[in-house]
C-alpha cells in the first residue's frame, strides 16, 4: 500500500485525523497480509499530499508492527530538501529499530511549489538525486566515509549502521519511460504509476527490462542491483461492486484533479457527491486535456492522461483478483495498492484492506491456485 495522506477539506482537525487514519490502515495492512507500506514525501501540496515527514510516519508504523516492510516512496533527494548524510542516518536508524525492514526510494520533488519552498532549482534535481544515491549506497562500506563531488563530506563515520548491509534496497519513482531507463541504468528498483492501466504497465515493464538487459554497469550506483518493479493499483473493494466503483472513481477523480492542480496549474480539486458518474466526468476531463495538448501540438501520452483512466481494481474481490492477475501476467514484482484517495471514507479503506487480505492476496501467494 502507498500513502499520500490526501485531505479534501484541509482543516487542521481533518488533516490530523487523516494522518491517524493512515497509521490505522498501515497497521491493519500487516494483519491482513500485505508485504509493504510506502509513504510519499511531498511539501506544501495542499489536499494532494500532507505526508511531509514520512520518516516520522514510517517510524510510528514500524513501532506498531512486526513484519511488514517500511518503504520511503520516496525521499526527495536534491540537497536543498535534505543533506544525503542526514537521509542515510535517518534510514539506518529506522532500519535498526524496525529490524531491517526499510526500503528507500529516491525522487526529485520537482513541482514548482515544492522547489520554491526549499530553494531547489529544477536543473539540479536529476544530478543531485543521482549523487545522493551514490553517497547513500557507499555510506557504510568503510568505518570512515568521505565524498568529494558536488558536496565535500567527511571523513567521518555515518552512524548507526543499518541492519541491511551494505545499505537498504534502493528504488526510484518512475512516471515516464525515460526515468524507467534511468532507474535500470542506475541498478535500482522502479516504482511506477499505473493509472493508465495494465497495457501501459506492460509497456513500462518492457522498457525497464530492455534497459536492464542493455546496461553496461558504468552508471550503477551500487554493487547491489535491485531490478524490482512495483506497479500502482488504485483500488476500492466492497461486496457492493457498484458502490466500490463509484467511491473508487470518485477518489481517483480527486487524485487526478489534485495532480493536475499542482503539476499543471489546473483548478484545485473539490469534493463530489457519491452518486455522480465519475467515470464519465474523468473521461470528459481526459478529452479536454487531449484537446488542449493537440492545440499546443503536443502528443497526448499515457503519462499525461492516465490518471483519468477508470479501469482499475474497483468492484468486488473477483474484480480485484482479475486485475491483479493481469499485472502478474505482465511480470510486475509487486502490486502497490492505492486506497487512501482524498474522498474515500476511512471505513471503506479499512473494508478494502480486509477484502484484499482475506479474498485477494491469498490467491497470489506462492503455490496458490490463481
């Protein structure tokens, strides 16, 4: 599961409740058999993501669980957001306290809003993210660490040392085929947006695998490669399949409009009535976006229009099983459930987690009859 901590009505009281709700969901996810929770890191993106300090959220979850893996999906790595040594120290501390359950994803934090809050320049985000990954992957290989690149670090010990040697597994957020190729060249796992549907995930899997096969090793950030691809799966599952579709697409519509607001300067999202036809509304939004891109002579790509695709794991448990089976046949290594979308009520999130735990996940465990 992945958490954005989205808030429709961002009062302080509602914000606090959503963060506590996310913790409750994450703890229940372990009980229901999920393997990993991911938490994003975003800054100042009102409504879209109130998860600004995911290291604190994940520590709170780790303290209340025993088995489930704890994933940063992702840490904003450009130096203006945080020094790479501080990222390493925090990750190692959580790895020790959680018993070696930490995964680290890297991201750029490249919205104009976020960069303006921290004085980050867009042109620095890719090179600094890559350098931060190299620093992180080398931080504990020797008793005393030093680095001389864009940053001059040390010599000195980076403490504590993580349980997972030489470092926790590395990942990268990948919303475009170019970033998938970069992740493969760097030898790190890919966390891909799967909004555009299974066919687009298939194309992304192919792009990633081809880049892994073609890499020379010159750009690897570590001698421990991680060729794991995790695909997003928006989902709401209830016994009432029609209501699950309404609530799921309503949540996704909020998510899509929040992304369009912060990444494309569109109007801020609003709440919606449950009985609206959100599938049709998203199709209209998609058509408007495609027309706008065509006017500007820009091709409409799945990455641009995918958030308006409603064909996901919305329905009853059999619907979810069928969608996961499609992803499994494509060869994804992990299905990353997106349940906490702004307008989805907490009781529906919890019921969806229960349905996945009791009726979906068991169908895909090793040796299970799918």
